[in-house]
C-alpha cells in the first residue's frame, strides 16, 4: 500500500511529463498571433530574410546548421518544422531542390513559396553540370552582391504581399539592407582602384562563383570539380591542368571548408596562385553572416586582382 | 513398341522467347520514348530580342543584372525626391553600373546620359569597348525596367521607343526563370 501510494505521484508526474512533451512541440509550432514565421533553406537566405523582416516576423531555418546543402537528405523532424510556417523562401534553381518534396510531405503541402530568383538573370551551370543547352542553371546566385540585391527586393515584395501589415517595413528594411550590400562592393572596388588589374584569367574548383566574378567583368575559364565535393579522376585532373596551361590561367579560386588534396597538385603543377572563397553554407545561421562572408570573399577577390597586377 | 522422340540439346526455343521478349521491350521503350519526348527547343526569339543567358558576353551579363537592380533603386529614389536621379547622382550613391569604378572600366567603360519624356525615363550608356560589352539603354515607365543592347559605340535614337530602337538595330534583353531540374 505504501509502495502504491508512493508510486501515485510518480505516475502523475509521468503523465504530466508525457502531456507536456506532446503539448510542447504543438506550442512551439503554433505561431504567436500576428508574428509570421518564414522558413528558409540556405544560410544566405536566412540573412536576407532576417534583415528584411527585422522583429516583425520569425525566420526559421528548416535545415539545422552543419548540414551541407549539396548533400542534404530530408529528415522527418525537418519536415515537421515546415508545418508551423506561414511561407518559405527558396533558392528554387537547384540548390534546395529537396525543399519541394519536403513541403509536399509536410502538414502544409500548399505552403506559399517565395521564389527568390524569379527576377534574377540566371547564368548557365558551369563545369560538368553545364548541359541541356543552358536549361540547367547555376544555382549560386546568392554568391553575388547584385543578384542578392535583386533577390532581397523580390523576397521583400512577396513577403509584403503575404503580410500586408508589415509590407512597408519589409520594403524599407530591404532597401537599407541592399544599400549596405552595395557598399560592400563599392568598398572592395575602391581598394582595387588604387592597385590591381581589372582583367584576370580565372579558374575555379567549384562552379559557384560566376555570378560574383561577372560583377567585376571576369569570366571563369575552367572549372575543376565534376560536381561539388567530388574529386576529379586522375585523367580529368591531367586534362584540367593542361587546359589551365593552355589558357594561361593566372588565378585559381578554391573553397574554404572544402580542403582537397588535389588542389595542391594543381597548384604545384601549374604554379598558379590559389585563393579560397566562402560558399556561405557553414556555421550558425546569423543575420550578419552573409555580409561578413561576402566582405571576406570580396577582399579575397581584390587581393587576387591586386597580386596579379603586372 | 514405345517410341519417344527426345529433342536434341539446344536452346532454340528459349533463345526465341528471349529474343521475342527483348523485341517487345525495345518496341515498348521506343514507343514510350517517342510519346514522351521532351518538347523541341523553344521557338527562336524574335529578331528584336536577345536572351540574357545565352546571347550576352560575361561583361554584358554583369551589366544587365546591375541595371535590373538599379531600376528598383531608381524608382524608389524618384518616388522619394519627386524627380528622377541623374547618372551623376547615381554614381555618387555608388550604384552600379553608374559608379565609375574599376569594374565599370573592365566592362566597357560606358558613358551614361539621361533623358526624361513624360512619365518615362531612360538612361543610355554608350560603350567605349563594344567588343567587351555593347551600348545599353535602361527604360523605366513605372511598370518595370526594359533593357536594350546594341553592340556598337552608339547612342540610342531619341526618344528611345520600341519601334525606333528596333529599327536602329537595338535588341531588348529578356531573361527566363528556370526552376531546379530535380524539383
């Protein structure tokens, strides 16, 4: 009897705990009245949307930080998170193709989708991904100031349509953010004005930087990787090295966070200078992440152009 | 007396069935591929249009994106100030491609002028190096931006209307949105 009476509070505790466990996710998923929840898939889009909405809405990354978006496979807990969103902002041109299937499998298959790239003049995919006569596009439009500005304007307009009460604030925030982004590019170009060359023959390890290089009037002569993170075969590597020599490439841009042994082989064989860009898909989600990483990318580019000057 | 005919060892019948099955598979695959073929390439663009993805040089692609982004900012500045900003004012705001920076020099060194006719404003950039990037016109009429290109160091006709631009050999740049192929 005493044993039983001792157990009773425990049972109540367990029951209360179980109820709380069931109730908690529901409470976490339910949006507080008036404050919308907008989902994002990639780091740059977190920064864009966080700067556009400010405190007026919540930005929810559906993929936890630390996953490589190039190799991400949807998980049930991430799909569950979509059920609590009011809209989702997508890259939509190949970098988050998993999102469509996740939305379809979620509690909200008709979730409004903002196509951030709707107004961006897209470039054909680079390297081995270039096929189907330009039908496959380069999905890295976020690695560029101008195309980020275009995406920020589209996102602000579409979110304003979904949340009319805050539309004016979103538009104003987007303009202020775009001005800051443009300033990053202006600062980089100001450094270049004093020293450096404006023309450069460039190769990249990953075909992600065409949009960024277009802003400086540069074109990528060769892309090394067959696909992101996939090392070229010895034959492909030999061919790439021969191509680089033939094209007289001056600079190779590789990637931070994806160190590859063969990149050193290329550098040793060709003697070409090597610099590393950030793909902006690592670390914690943060409103200022895009500005920080992009400033670093622009500094890298300016350094490369300055050092290549005769 | 009991006679039994024993078929000689061989696989004629099996071979026949395998060949038949292969033939059926090939025929149905050919039929399926024939019926589900991807549509032919889209109709070629009209003579006065040019595609931003396939028709432009690297420098022109960069300038086109910059002009699209500038269009939104110019509309906002015009609404705030009650008049359209001049190219010099846009350069002072460090707004590409109007800002005179090393990037502008590397992409054709355009000289920008500005004309306002009624509600429509047009910014014309005459290229100093048409082999890198042609001359460009950005037209804003309150409904969006129109961007025209001609690969010559040439100013556009005044006023830069559709018919006049087309007649003078200018082409309007168009871009299409293509969703990810694995969506």
